[in-house]
C-alpha cells in the first residue's frame, strides 16, 4: 500500500516519455493546460485529444490508468455539466418544459466544458504517471533557480521538498506498522465506542510524532556530520540534460497549441467549417 | 493437539498493479502446542506476512483454498478473528517504538483494557507482566516509557503483549538491535515466558545463532515458500541448505567446519558455541591420554605442537567467535 504513495501515480514502463527531461515535461504540461483554455471549436478539441492519446501510446500506459485519475473528479464534472446545461439561455431552444429550458448553445457549451475538464485532468495526470515525485521536485528546483537572484532560498526549499518526499513513504510504512501493532493489542479502529476509537488513534499518532522527531533529529545530525551546507554550490547526483527527444516533444506539443491558437484567432472559419464537416447538421 | 494449522496459504501484495508481489505461496504448516518454532529466511522471504495471518491482521486472500486455524479459532470467520487478536500475542520488530502512554503501567494496560477486563484483573496482569519481563513494578510502573533505556523500553513493550496472556506468542526479530548481553537476556526471557504464559512460541529471525539456541523446530522460508522444516541441528548443520536459503550458518558451525577442513574430527552437526567447546575439550582430553601413552620424544613433541594450535583456536573461538569465523 505504501508503494502506491511512494511513487504517487508513477507507472513505470521506461518509455521515451518517461525518459524526457522533467523540466520539459513540467513546462509542456503547463502549456497544454493553458492551451486548453484557448480552444474554441471541436476541431481544436480533436487535435488536443489526439496529442493526448498519442502520448499515452508512446508512454505505453494502459488507458485505464489515465482514466482512473478522471474518475476521481467525475462527480464534480457532472454537476457542473448539468448546471451549465440548464442555465445557458441563449441560442436555439431545443427543449422547453415547465421551468427547464435547454438551448443548442447550452448543449455545445456543456459538451465543450466536459471535454475541456477531462482533457485537462488526463493531461496533468500524464505528468505524474510518467515522472517520479523526486524528478518533479528536481525539475521544479531547476526551473525556480532564476528566483535566487531575488534572494529566494531555492536550494533550501528544494532540500525541504526532497526530504519531505523522501519521508512520505517512510511515514506511511510506519503508520501501517503502528496500526498493525496496536491492532494486535486489541485497539479498535473501526468498531467500538467513540472513546475507544479515539484511544486507538492516539495510540498511533503519539508514537508516530515521537518517532518523527527522533528521525528528524538523527537526519539533521547525519547531514551535519557529512558537512551539509545549503549555501555552498552543490552539484547533483543526477544531472538533468536536454536531449534530442526533448526537442521533438516540445515541437509536437507547442505545434499543436499553435494550431489551436491560429484556429481561434485567425482561421476561426476553418475550425467551424471543419466542425460542420465532421458533425454535419449538428453544429 | 496442534496449536497452529495453516493450509495452502498464499498471499499477493498490490494485486493487479505493476508492483504486484507474491509474498506467500501455498504454505502448509502445523505447529504442536508447546513448540518453540523458529521462522528463518532472508529479508523479503515472507516471514512477516506469514505471522500476521495468525492473528488476522492480514486477511486470508483466497478463502476457498487457504485456511488458518489457531487453537481452534478460524481466521476466516469474523467473530473468531476478533478473539484471535487476544489468543495470539504479537510482538513486532522494534516494539519500543509503539509505546505511547505517559506511564509504563498505563501502556502495559492498553491490551488488557481493550479486552474489557475488570480493573482489578488489569492491575494484576500489569503487575505480573512487568515482573515477568524483569522490571520491578514499584520501580517502573509510574515512570514515563520515553525516559527508559532501549532495552527497558523493549521489555515494557513485550510486557504490553504478555499482559493479554496469549496462548501463542509471536515475536518478529525480537533481538534485533540489542547488544550481546541484551540478546542473551531476551532469549532467556522468551524461555521464561514460554513456561509461564504462552506455551507455543514463534520466533522470526534471520540470525541463525539466536534461533539455534532457543528453537525446538525451525522452518525456513524462501520467496514465500517453506523450503526446509526440521530441528535446528538438521537445518543449521547443513551448510549447503542454509546457504541456498540465502542465510549464514551459525558461527559455531563455521568454526567447526574450518577445524574439520584442517583434519580435526568433531562430532557431526555442532551448531552452538557450548557444544563446540565441549567437543574440543573432549578431544583435547583424548589427545592427552594418547600423548601419555606415547613413548618417543618425537611423537610427544609433535602432539604438543598440534595440541597448542588447537588450544589456540579453541580459546579464540570462545572469546571472539565472529572474528575467528570471518578472518580465516
Ligand atoms: N505492504 C506491502 N505492500 C507491498 N509489498 C509488500 C508489503 N509488505 C511486504 N511486501 C513485500 O512482500 C515480500 C515479503 O515481505 P515480508 O513478509 O515483510 O518479508 P520478511 O518479513 O521475510 O522480510 C517482500 O518482497 C516485500 O517487499
Ligand atoms: Mg519482516
């Protein structure tokens, strides 16, 4: 169980996408997410969805692993969709029954909104599916390094981040062990009176906190003994280098986004023409 | 009557994910009441997974095939599993890290309280458990467990389990991280607990020397399967077997093997230091006898040289068995 947490959603397949530079993946994911808000036509959605599917295939991820992250927010998406459907009042009226009015514009806006949310979440989850938390932290540190100029302690923040990440699985493992140990002494976590349950929780929380302080102390001591010094220039064990594949990935994603932007601002008619062509009289 | 009856038990962690891991594979095990069973195996061989099935902490995955019954209580039935918690006392690795109350007495009382015993009974049990693990009740009851030494903390934690008076006691790596004296004391304590509280004891360890000195029977796990089952002598006396499991033979066995390589005949299957010492002493006496009878000065001299070298190795192995084993 702690392994799930240790690697986040990380799904190891050693694909070219996994091997991309974490910084590139971070920036491209950001670009993808921002680009999503500039889509106007169904044509644009098809382009972005195609890019997503292509990436999933190259990353050799099971499509289910991507959809799983969507499942978590499906309820919110549905509620927003239904509200949208009933609240948009302009455009051709399709259904009118008592106080309910559904218009063609409402339908289109709703479909587009659902598409946008689903693509957004899937796109973001691709990052965590193909990049370990440690890589993400390293990537963020590297991207934030210009902030050093305005005296932001980027190195300290990065060290804190990596230590926190490093100890999440340890804490989880320890919590599981403590729960097991106290259960073995009859602690009632999911049965019994409220008082008994609170006692059971306390029997896990107190040692967890005490042990964390002890561990933090030991870690600080060990870092000190190895002359850890956040101010000196430190080098990385794993150096991040840009490769040819990173360039290709960037061209692919940015190219798609450029087409989406062109579709919105310069060739709006093309997108709408394509929509008509694809969906016939529906649009 | 067998205290523990395990049939066809398999277990897979994170089933259906890329991290899937088969931790147990068709394990069959029957343990007689009154046995001290040693469970050995390399790290990751499934020892902890196996023992956590005994008190229902880990549910049986395939109930149609696998079954776990302890003293007649079936771990696959919900009601009986609840009773199993108190029938099987489980001392986890580094149990001192699970202490949480502000006094020793309260911490030891946690288990009995969860059993919903009367206040008098709880007090009685706490007192008895502390005395059993060798902590004076008056001296320790009101102290904070966080102020104790490592060895004392571990005793308090064990007392916390003993106070539930389980019929089966399971200890996962009970001597890990203790110094040699602490180790010896804890192993003696286990003998005492077996006589006074829990007739059946399971000890998990990857240190052969500890198991060799306390267990009546040993099972060895490898990759989730029981690959050997026998007396400590049968298992630890067989170097090829022990090494195939991914473990090291006890130091005494290593020294004995080295002596035999140099042509010194010893009784077979020596696995602990006391035995080795006795065997060497007997051998020396025998040699002295031969030397007395020997007539020529030459022979006596040769024997003496031989004897001195043996005597040396004996003295060395008694003082620093580990070093002797590794240096040579
Ligand atoms: N909670 C868990 N989740 C996933 N895998 C686990 C978990 N606990 C143990 N394992 C794996 O199962 C195998 C057996 O573990 P365990 O029973 O703890 O072995 P041992 O106690 O002999 O060291 C190991 O490979 C371990 O990595
Ligand atoms: Mg273990």
